[in-house]
């Protein structure tokens, strides 16, 4: 039961670039197939179904438009679509599980019939997650890292779906008031380590856990930059690392730009995250991010082999 490359299937014995050789297999098992993150970065496209979404002004509250947006993202190269119905903007009003379900369930239901890629439900509430999984969602993105709803960990364990555990200091209402850390990278790492342990004790399989530093969640500009710079400390947890920088406030501050003018900064930050070891990037602009990440992946893993050169 060692970690020798010879333990794995023949595929894992083939020569790989130094970057990926002898790394643990970063493969997530979902109901819509395996997601292999050991040779390329996974792009998660964001579909907000909130009337007050800070970054797209609620343009996709209408379920039909949200579904069309998700379909477009799948065409543009998204590997996962993340659907959320509660705004986590600082100071945003919390919504009831009923309201959240009214927003997201019709979108998940209709999108499930139209795209074959995995769908992620962005929620902290077990009732919402359960209903979303029943409608065909594949993965739970819980920004509270299983702390908000005591029913969430047992649900994820029983359903055997992947779960993203994200760091946040404080609550969405108060997190940006005065974020403080002695050592942000070490503190985020220790938090994620303890949430992995909590998930394992609830019966979640290690192979289904994703970790996330929670860029912008109780962090100032320097904290966010330190986390991107120090991301390799999180890859040492041995689980896929998800990073969301898209259109966030720290990009706006560095560029002195509003949410609609943050594309280049968001792409630069995503590329930096990939080169520092991120395995999943959560983005609004899928087409652009997929193209930027292709270059970062070539730098990280080597250029992909042409189809004709592949064995078997
Ligand atoms: C200012 C700027 C205030 C941006 C809020 C925001 C992440 C996430 C979000 C993330 C994971 C957002 C749901 C989007 N960010 N989930 N969710 N990781 N796993 N908020 O970074 O941009 S909310």
C-alpha cells in the first residue's frame, strides 16, 4: 500500500513531466465521471442565481437566462458549473433555504438535461444541497466548510459526492471589517487541515475532498496576495486546491477598477494560482480563463501531446 508509481494502473507508470511525477493521483470521482486534475487545471464556471449579484448585476436571475449562461459556459470549455442562489457579498441579506431552492432548483433541473459536465451546488444549507443533488448536481461547494449546517457533513458522506471546503474568517456579514492574521498561510492551512479531519470523521472519503483558501473571505489585499504566493503550502495537504479570484475586490483595488473591468487582473491572478499549484479555478469568464489556463498548464505540465501521437 505504498506510494510507488508501480502500485497504480499501467497508465500511471508512463513517463510524466517532473511537475506531476510521483504526485498523488488528483482524481475526483463524480456521478458524471472522473475529473482528472493531475495533467491539467479544471475550470469551474460561475452561474449566480441571485437578484443582487455584485458581479453580474442579477442578469441571470431569470432561470432561462441562467440555464443559457450555463450552456454557454459548457461550450466555452468549463469542466464544472457552480450554481449558487445566496449572495456572499459582504453585508448581503441571508436568504431562507426555501428562497434559495426556488432560485437554484429550476436552473439545475433544466441545465442537467442539457449539459453533461458536473454541476456544483454552492450552498451552506443541507436542505438545499440535498434537493440540488436530487436534481442531478454532482458536487457541493460549501463556503462554510461544513460549519454552518450540522446536517451538511452527514449528507455529503451519505451521498458520496465531492465537497469543496473553503476557509473564511468571520461571517459574510462581518468578514471584511478588520481581517487579522499572524501568518495567513499557516492559519488557513491549519484550518483546512482541521476541516479535512472533521469531514473524515463524519464519513466523507478523503478522495472526495477539495480545499480552498477562500480568497476575499475575511482577507485584505495583502492576505490574498500572500495566499496566492504561498499556495504550495496548501497543495501539501494532498488534496486538490480550488481558487476563486475572479472579479474580486482585491483585483479591483489593485487595478482601481469596478467589477466589469477586472478581466485581465482576474486572468493574471488565475494563472498565478495555477503556476503556484491550484487544481481548480472558479471563474466568471470561462472562455478567456480556459485559454489563459491552457498556457499556464503547458508551462506546468508540458505541452499536450498531439492526438495522433497518443498510445492506445
Ligand atoms: C467581493 C468580491 C465580495 C467577491 C464577494 C465576492 C468563492 C466561492 C465565492 C471561492 C469557493 C465572489 C461561492 C463569489 N467565492 N466558493 N464562492 N471559492 N469554493 N464573492 O473563492 O466572488 S462567492
